[in-house]
C-alpha cells in the first residue's frame, strides 16, 4: 500500500460570510499496483471568516472496497447567519441587512454504507444528524417568518437508495454514468414544539463523455423533494449519498451558502472540462484541467417552483496523484432588488475538493 496527501491553504469569499481563511487536507491510500483513485481517503477542513462570523470544521472518511463507507462529522457556527426564507422567490432577492444577524451553531454528522448488488449496481443506506442552537435577530427575517426550527433543536433522517455506476475512474471520470435514487424519512425534535416528521425522495444522474483526447463534456440532473415539517437549518442541504450543501461548491453555487434554501429542488448542469497536461511523476503526479459550467435550477417552497436560478462559473482543476482534487472556482448567480425586475450578477469565490457536478 502507498500513502500520500496534501495540505493546502483555503481562502474564499461570498456575499453572506465575507472573506474567509483556513486549511484543508486530504490523505489517501491505495495498493501500489493501482495507478489512480483510492481505497481510503480522509478529508478535513478548518475554516473561519476574518470577521469571525462563520466557522466550519469537519472531518470525512471515504472508504472504497467490497463495502463502501462514507462518513462526515463536524461543527458549524455563525454569528451573522443569513436567512431570507425558503424557496426561489426569496433566494433571488437582495434583502440585506434583515437577512443577517442570527446566531446559529451546532454539530452535525452523517454515516453511509454501500453494498454491491451487481458489478455496476449497489444498495446504500445512510443516517443523518444535526443539532443547532439558534438565536434569531428580533428585527430579521428569521424572527419574522418563524420557520420550523427557529428556536433550535435536533433533526435526524434515514435514507435507503440504489446507485448505478459505470464511470471509468474516480474522482474526475472521463466517461460513464453515475445515477442514484433514494427515499428518506426524517424526525424533528425542535425546542418548544412537538415531534414532527417528513418523507423525501431524491434522484440524480451524472454523465461524462469524452470528445477527443483533451475534452470531456459532462452533465448532471438532480431532483429532490420533501413533504412535511423540515427545519430551516436542513433546507440548505440536498439528499442522496453526499448531502451537498446548496449555494456552496456545487448546486446553486452562485447564490451563497445559508441563504439558498428549498424544501425541494430541480437543477441541471453542463460542464466542459478541457485537459491540459499531466506530469506523470511518481512523487508529484499532477494533472491539470479547466472547467466551465452552467446550471439552471429551481428551489421550491411547497409545490411552488419559484423563478429560475441560473449559475455560470469557471475554474482551474488540479488532480494530485490521481486521487485528490483541488478546484478554486468563481461562480455568478443573478439577484434583484425587491420590487425591481432587472437581475444583476453576484459573484461567489471558493476553493473546493470536489468538482461542480
């Protein structure tokens, strides 16, 4: 077995949290005969904004084998948390300063397991947990709208799904399809409220297709919907195996984390990824790519899809030792002032260990 890893400084900026700094690291291991991918990858991130308004610290283990394990645990905290409401009608608006000023913090974790059914198909199960403490700004939207979870509490859900995977390598496939569908049930125990539940479903398909030897065209389509009482601090997270944070690294990345919420979503993305060169050095194997992506999505409130929420962006991408991605990206979403018709682009910047799909 061989071990390798990387530690990189992280920096980023978005319209909610401001400028932030931190460190991110990944360590992986694989058999010596395996030239790409990994059997075990450990990822950790320590992050804080320069105004001390937001911190995100988490640890993730991704194990590939006869049985795949995926687990993540961490802590997130805001002293200036943004909340505009739930659904695209609220997300598209520029609504500061009443959207900020809330204090929200607490631990989170999820653990998933996947077992093969056939060569390309597998069954997966997952448990997800969050406990958040909330102090709403009395003059802000969070206190005014009083969504489920406004006084804090605990949320758990359980997911069962199937996955189909024909990709040629992971991460950064050149060709193939990865598709999954799942159902989940959730339970909320909010402070000052009785127990409540929800049911949800998620479906996602991603495909990669090479055009010649130096270009990959890829696309993603995802649908996610829950019915029932869902805490506001869970509505910024998608379903499925990876529980992606909306408005952050992947879906709706042009609109900013925490303010980008929906009890359901529909989103389609296209990425064009040119290949530049690879060093092929045994100690420092670096593979350089570019990435240009465009997305059209909708965030629902109930069954109201709201306005379209387009995102465009670009990034250089580096793959280290065939196993670790690093992607500094710039993305734009379009917002408008309340009462206005014209929407203006707003930029978000960050560094990610995953691709936009």
